């Protein structure tokens, strides 16, 4: 198998990021088809990737019936991830599924089992594990550079709200899932241990009009986590923040402290008498993690070709989903919740 043929399911922002990467940066892959319930969006991407218009489809089944491909990249609304993953597995198609993996641990188990039974790869889209800065930090932590981690803080502030489907917690698990799944995974990954319990509080400070439609909606949250090895975690969530895309972490160890990531778009800082000190901030997640997206998509192809296990598995996706569900539970109950 010289090239892995990819079917992209979901032609929105995340789907296009992956499509661009496979089309432009991953030499052992090629785009084979695009699926979206908005056929015009699918057609715009097949045109972008120099594919025939007939390779744009409304449904996954239509793509399966008409095109041969080896793998799918699923970038649809979270609540329907499990349907696509299980269908792909039943057709012996390898799966890359964007985060959040799904909305319930029950569906996570179904997805994991379907892929295991079919003998296909299942990789979840936690691209921070492939970011050079985060990887360097993880290696230093594992080497004991700052001693034993005792507090791990992670934040993601999104500049604008995601798609409308994400606003109803009942369908999406809310902003803690859509925006901060990465933070839950980052804390678990950097700590090298599992979650024990969570206490979360949330408010809707910026979007009162959404609260009138979805009373449980929140745009700001603080999440406190207890880890099984005794370490503590903290997640700071704001979306929309308006000022830019902000993804950073801080790790306090018994021997020192580590800062990961920056809001700055570059290391260049300008100072003039008229304008004071200024620099540009990062405005988009796809630009901030451009290298990471390339690395994680290359890794997916390498796993298919070699048969090796992905570094981000369905079990990793499930752990993040369990933590998000428990955090939302904590918000509703107003008390700490154990994470099962």
C-alpha cells in the first residue's frame, strides 16, 4: 500500500484543516472523497484538492458505495461521531476522530470495541501531544527536570463561539467539551496519571441571548481536579474571549516550575515612544498548532502503514469525555464529583 486514501467526513473548519494537511504535507496519503450534509461545502473542498466533483457526497454510505479509500477523518458535530466511527470500522476503514471523541463514555466504549473487533486504527485528535513545545515539556517532566508535578494548570480561551450545534450542552457537553477537551487531556498526559475527582463552577458572562435559549449554557468555567497520584489540576475556560486564541499550560513541580505556550504570535516585540511595547497575538487555533496538525496526521498514516498503536488512543479520548461529563455534573450539582 503506497498511499493511504483518505475520505474526509465534515467539510467545516476542522475538516478543512486536516484536508489541507493531507493534501499538502503528508506524502504517503491522498484525498479520495469529501462527505458533508451540505453538498456545496463538500464540492468546494474537492475542487480545492483537485478532485472530481463526483467525489463530493452527502452521505458516508454514498462515499463507501462509490469510492475506495483506506481511512476516514471525522470532523462532524460531536454527537454523531460514534455513528461514523462504528460504520467505518464495520467496513474495515481506519479512523481518525476529532475531539471530543463523543458525548458519553458508553458511546466511547462502542467506538473502541468496533475498531478493535475490526482490527482498524482509532486515533483521537489531541494535537497538543504533537506540538513541539508541549512535547518538549512532557519530556522534561518525565526526566524530572522540575521534580514531581504537584499542580498542573491548563487553559484554552477561544476567540469566538464554535458552531451553533455546540451551544446546547445536551447535544455537545458544552464548551468544556468543545473547547477544553484539550486541557483535560493535557493535564492527564503531563501528569502521567488518572483523574480522581472534579469540582467545577461556570457562568454565562458574555452571551445572555444564548442563555435565554439554552439555560445551561456557560461561556466561562473554572475546573479543579484531583489526580490519583495526589497532584492537583486546574482548567481555566473562556469562550468567546474575543482577544485571540490562547492555549497555555503551567506545571509546578517539587523542584521548579514550567511554562508552556504563549499568546504571542511570534517572539518579535516592538517598542516605540508613540505606541509603547506591543506584539501580535495568535488569533486562530489552526495557525497556533499548524505543526502539530501535520505531525498528528502523519502519525495516523504511519500507524496504518506499520500497524503500530497510535500515541493517542480511543481510551485517551474516553478519559477526557469522562472528565468533561463529570465536570458538567459538578456544575449542575454544585459539589465535587468522582470521575469514573
